[in-house]
């Protein structure tokens, strides 16, 4: 069980929501509530337009700043795009790659996502690589094969010594934004397979990789999902857009941490 080696990681994916002003108000609230707490790692993946304003708010806190996308070239004639270096310049330390919305709407391929993973690592950005199956793939019994294929293709050429910088998010596509999360057991089966794959690919280094679950996570289902052996945290979309559900999920993670980390008497 990997989370024994670290803390839960709770990542908010705000998607195309919140103006810079709205993001700042939310970030100030979060900073006040959990900015100094260290029991759970929290990362906010905000729209590009808010990143510059959020960096100074989270600067001296335990809350990390993430982006939702970037283009895997250093600079040049790529109108409308943002490089990893530009994100680093705004003190961004995480970036989501391979999200199913980018795969489906923007036609991003595993090959392109692999370029992003490598470029992010090169720029010292931690890629949060999303993988997951469609409903048809699940119903035809191919979920694990599809996910393994995505992992093989998207993690190609990642050196073992850098794999600790990776975060993997299992996001079944049929669970994203539908209110219909995977059952804890279903998620655990996939997470177990992902953990095995990572061990085979990266050896002992793989233990340090956080594997998150995403897809309709909310305060009502978070406890059972996060309690699964191979689930190290959550990637949260809609429930991360308001203060209460996000803080409730962080609280649930904190409580589970306490239950899992042995006290001094137990050691
Ligand atoms: P959701 O989104 O929590 O709204 O299902 C998750 C995601 O897309 O990362």
C-alpha cells in the first residue's frame, strides 16, 4: 500500500471555471483554512489566466499550484500555446496531462501526451497523467488492457530515477462529470493493476508514485474510495469548485491518514 509512504494528495481540477478574481477569493479562503496544514497535500489546478494571481497566495503555504495543460516545446511559433518554462516562471509545480477531455475534444494522442510527460519532467514540472477507459471498453472487459496500453505509450522513455515526480490519475471516462463514480472495489482493482505496472516499469522507485482516483468524487463517496489500499488521493472536478465539498474531502483524507499512520506506541 503506497500511501503508507506518504500523504494523501488531493488535486482540484477547476477546468474552464473561475475568473482570476473568483480564483483569488477561493484561494485566500483555502489558504486561511488549510494553508499551514501539512497532513494532506493539496494542489489547485487553475486556468492559465489565474495562475499568476494565485502564486503569491500559495507561495508560503502547503498548497501546490498546478496548470491544466501546456505545449511541449520551449518557445517558438505556436500561437496560443503556453510552455512549461512559462508555467515554472509562475511557480507552477504540477500540470495535468492526458485528461480525457483533452483526448476527446482536442484529439490528443498517447504519443503527444508522452511528449508532454517528458517535457514536463525536463522542466521540473510534475505531470499528473490521466488514464481511463470508456464505458464500452469497460463493458467489453478491456478496461485494464486499455489503461496499461495508455501507460506504456504515455510513459515511454521516462527514466526510472524521475518516475517519483509522476502522479497517475485513474479517471474512468464514464465517471467524469456524471455523478456516477466507480465503486471503491472497481477502482481498487484498476489501481492494483496500475501499481503492478509501475513496479514492473520502474522497480523500487515506483512506490513513491501517487496514484489518484478521479471521476465524480464527492464528500459522500470519498471516504470509501480513499480507504482502498492502492488509492493515494483524488483528482476532483466539480466538487472542487466550491469551498465546502473540497474542504470536506481534505478533512476525510486527513482522518484516514491518521488511521493509517501508526502512532509511536504502535511502532
Ligand atoms: P469530476 O471531474 O470530479 O467532475 O467528475 C474529474 C476530472 O475530470 O478530473
